[in-house]
């Protein structure tokens, strides 16, 4: 099937075509309305602007041919495409990160760079709206023939970048390019037109973003149609595609019938984010039920304690239940970023904090681990143990992860607060301020905290009027209540939860616990302060026996952070450490270590070979554990999260 590129589309640049339906659940407060001054995250956000984004720009524009591919198209000089067919997406994701960064901190030079890229992208778009440098520079007759070639995935990232850049700068050149692309896709695919199953999901969630900003319901309907296309074996039935591995892309059964997690982890996260987005507008109970069941399959049986997912490195996929190897854990950074996206959407759909508990776990641990402390190096996979072979890299051939972690960190403000127009929800304890419009009136909030190192959270309420009656809902983290995760894959050892205190203006206050939130409804006056105090005790975690790699092992947590032991703090070796249950643990903040971290230490037995090499003995040594996200910043060497509880559990490394 061929298409003429003469198929012009009239680009609808009008931003109001139809009224958007109100979402069914709560809405996050957009990061553009949130000012972060958090001692943990603000330096990280600034560093992404000052270091990580320049790294992404240099790699995308100079060290690799990603931007150059766009430059070649309008020259029409027969130049070849360089790189991989999905490389366009890295340019778009870097642009999206730049957009968030510009919103956080205006920078004319950076904005000019983005505008230059946007000019090149716009110049590479064909008159009919098609935009993909791979096929444009190789053979246009082959476009839209093979679902596994990421044309839709690239287009999704184009749309996400365009929406972010429009919101950040008010400039709509890239948005018009994205609309033109979406209209091009819509002209070919949809009811009564051709079938299409996205080979790498992403366009679904992007189209919902385009719907939100344009209010054009066509994009929401197109996203819904893409979801409905899955699971009917259209791909297999088509003679024009080589797309065969349908399970890999969650295409075996219809999305609304899915109950188990399968296939490629990042694809799954983007698909379910898109499905939750669509359901939040349409109220489609089929998607809600499917998302809840699949989520339980992920969290109850297929997730690491770090909130990482996708254990198998062979094809970046979920394998079988409880198959969670530590040293060979894949846990792609993008999959953890996807967990943040999906869990936020699930919280929106349901108003339940269990999803924010997982979001927080993935964010502070598995995702945060994807970026080095200096902001220059990246992990693609995030293992939970190492014999020293793992190290962070400057870039990757498939470079999805660097710009993904950059765009997540620079848009962190999206995840702190939410509202359903009646109630204000505090989801994350990131020091920041925001303003919120409720139907009852306007207010601003100021959150102060030294989280994750300290558990005290102060929320100062300032209604625009003298006083305002509304419910303020603050998340009580599952870890405070004695549950590291929903389900029972991981449980605390000898810990059933802590007393936590909630006060208003220093006085204990009554509250209702609803879906994991403590809800305080009262007449709030200017300057009222809600104070929450979550005890920051060190806790031991054990895994259920089905997770074979963690049997007879223990992991350490404090607040939302998972800990690990790493070579520089432990005489170069950690595989021989033993942490018996009765040993006392101490904790202290070390300002000069790893940018300032709370460490956990103890005197523990270590297993060492005898002088003749024929046996082993134990001796006592000081063990020090650091937050997992901060490992692999001091050279290569041993690390592990799960420490043997008994000497018999020690597996000495070969090195
Ligand atoms: Zn990735």
C-alpha cells in the first residue's frame, strides 16, 4: 500500500475544536505552578539543567548524528540516514527536558538552541505531515508498513516535546508540527481506515496530552482507538508487516482483558499510562479494572524492592513471577521512569495512595539511580548487586534512558500535589510552594521538609480570603504504617509500623483516613500550619520465599530510601558481609559523603578465608550502608542490596 506525499492536510491550528470532558479523578498540579526549593531535589533539578541537558545536547547534536539526520532531509541531496531508526525520539525527549528546564529557569541561550532544533525538525516534516528521518532518508515507500519500526513511537515523543515546549515558552511552532503529524496519522489510521498496533507504545499517552492542550477530542478518540486495536492479532494477520512477537508488545489479548504483565517493560509502562489517561477522561471501567489487576501483578510478584521492574536483560522484558535476580537485574531506567508516570495516573484514577507509595519508591530509588551524582553519567540497567563489572556510561547506542531521566527530574513538580477541585492532596514531601484553585476559593501552600533524611513535614496554608473551608489530604506513606509495598512480596522484619503525629498549629488534630490519606477538613486560616511527623527508623526488609535470590537475606530501608552496601565504605568487599537480625544498627547524616547522605552502620561478622586458604573464619568489621541511588559514583567494585542474615548465606565473589 502506497501513499502519495501530495496528500496535504490542512493543519488545524485553532486550539478549541471541542470541549474536553472533565477527568473522573484528581488532577496533578502542573509543575509550572510549583516552585521547588527542596534540599534533596532542587540541587538535582539544577544539575540536570546545568550538566545533564548539556550532555544530552552534545551527544545528540555533536557526538552522534541524531540532529544531523533532520538537517539532511531538506537538503534532499541523497545523504544517508545514520544511526538507528528510533534515534529521532532522543532529540524530541531532550527537547522535552529542555522545555521543563526553561520553565524552571529561563535561559535565552538554551531556548535559542531549542528553537534552532525546532526549525530543523519543522524543515524535515513532509508536506503531508509525516516526520521520520529514517524512512524519509531511506525509502519513503516503506513508511507505515512495519509496526515494529517506531514511527508512531517517535511521533509520540514529538507530541510530548511539543506540548511541553508550548507550555514552557508559549511558542507553537513545534506544536503545529506535532498537530500536523497527528492529523497525518489520523488521516491514515482509525475506524473505517487502516488498522494499526503501535509497536512501541507511546503515541497513546502523547495523544491524550495533545487532546488536553488542544481540547480536540479527535486525539483522545484516536488514543482510545489505538488501545482498542491491541489484542486482535491484526499485526500477525497483515502481510505487510514483519511484526511477529505480539506478547513482547502486549498485543496478545485486548487491553481491557489484560490481567497480567507481559513483555517489554517500558512498552508496558507507556501503554498502561496511556490506558489510565484515556480511562480518566472516558471513565471506561474496563480499562480501570484491567489497570488495577495488571498493577497488582507487577507490584505483588514482579517488582524489585527498589521499585525497578523488567528483570530480564535478554530482551528488556518481564519474565516469570518472582524471577528477580539481583546481579543480573535489568531494571531499565526508562521502566522506572514509566513506573512514575503510570502510578501517578493510577492515583488520578482511583485517589488511592498505594500508587504514590510505589511512585515514591521508584522515583527515589530505581529511577534516581539512573543518573550519576555529578549528572554526567547514566545507568541503562540498575542492578541490585555487583561484583564490580557495572559502571555508569557517558551515553548508549540506544540512548533512551539519559533524556528520560532528565525530563523526569526537571518536571518533578508534577508529582507533589493534586486536587479534584474540592480537596487538596499532598502526595510527595518535596519542599516547595504552589497555588491551587478550588471551587470554594483560591489558596497557596508552602511545604517545608528535610525529606528523605527527616520525617517532619510542615504544610503552611494561605487561603486568598481570610479563611477557607476545604479538606486537606496528606499521604500517610505505607512505610510508616509498616508496609514497604502493597501485597506481601516484601515485609518488614519485626516492625509493624510507627505512631505518627498530625498537628495543626502545634495542636493534635482530628482526621479521617481515606484511601491512605489523612484528610483534615476545617476552616483554614492564613498561616495555619499542618505538621506531620513520620518516624525515620531504620527498618529491615525480607522478601517472600518465592523470590529465591533474596532467601535468608535482608535489605535496609530508612524512610522512602532503599540502602545498599558498597565497596569503598567496606574495605573493598561487601559480598562477605553478614547482617544477623539481632545486630544493632546506627544511623547518622554524613554531609561530606556522596553529596550528603544518611548512612546506616553496624559491627557485623564478615567471612574471610583462613591463612592456608582451606577454610573460612569470621571476624567483626564495621559495615556501612549508603542509599542505593548513590552507589557507583566512586569507581567500580562490589555492591549489594540484599545482605545475608546468616553466615551460611554468604556467597563469596570470585574476585
Ligand atoms: Zn531506556
